[in-house]
C-alpha cells in the first residue's frame, strides 16, 4: 500500500468510535501528569523520546526531526567526525 492508502486508513480510524476511544485513553493517561524524566533510545530508523510520568507510566514520542535521514541532513559533519572516531584507520590521508 502507498502513502495515500496509509493516510486514508488513518483518517478512517481517527473518525471511528474505536479510534476516538483509543485516543481518549491516551489523553486521560497524560492529562494532569508530570514528566519526571526524559530519555532517548536508538530505534534503528529514528531516536525515540520516552517521557517518564509521575505515576510510573512511560509514553514514547515520535519526533520527525529525530528520523535518521533528518539527522543525517542536519548533522552530516558530526556523523562523519564520529565515524572516524569509530574507524580512524579509514580516515583519508591529507593531500601531500
């Protein structure tokens, strides 16, 4: 299925009573809670942000700016520098 099919299915789910009920459960889980800690984890294609709530629950947030392609685009030089930290033998020799 393509992007438009995915988008349409999500719209259908959003308007359904079941979708609304599921979102309301999430809303109730978050309303009035305090974030006590924030952590990050490498999830292969993106960095996940986990909110630790005052009732012990965890809530994972997906942020598009933490997708691997977005990070590569914004931090290309940083990734290259850190790559050569991992593999110093692969660093190109300076021109003579």
